[in-house]
C-alpha cells in the first residue's frame, strides 16, 4: 500500500467521523455556532496537513522513479 493511499484512508476516516459528530448536534445558540466553527477550523487545519503530506509523498515517489 502506497503512502498516498495510507494518507487518503486516514484523512477520509477522520473526515467521516468528524462529519458524523458535527451532524448529530443541532445549533441552538451562538455558543453552539462558535463551537461548530472552531471544530470546522480544526478539521480544515487537519485536512490541509493531509494535503501537504500527500503532496510530499507524491513528490518523493516521483523522485524515486527518476533514480
């Protein structure tokens, strides 16, 4: 299994879990909305980390192929 596949599987697992968690609770006040916004920001940050990790693995694989 390639590193990219591992990264995608982990990212999809987290996105699915967090999406399920966020969809279970309805916002009833501004405090709830703030909590959701903070959760989405953290999720976006994790997702960008996966993007960078995936791209790095992709570059390394291409460099390996040239050797």
